[in-house]
């Protein structure tokens, strides 16, 4: 098992903690680049979707972003 697989497994087992980390990172980014808050929120939600997906179906890739 390589490092990437270990990280996916850890995120899958601790998706709630990963979501908290994403929220903290988004808040920090918004404090620096507040004028882009909507975009930062969209990225944070997308990242949370990925962490939830890792808990449900390990090994799957997230769907592509909407155009």
C-alpha cells in the first residue's frame, strides 16, 4: 500500500475530521482573499464531497466538476 492509498484510507475513516480541516482552511483563505469567498466555499464543498465519497467507496475518483 503506497502513501496515496494510506491517505485515502485515513480520510475515509475520519471524514468528519477531514471536513473540519477543510472548513478551517477555507476560513483562512477567506480571511486573506475574502473577495473570492464564493469560489472558496465552492471548492471547500467539493473537497468535502470527495472526503465523504472516500468513506463510502474507497478507490473511486470524484466526479468531474460541473462546467
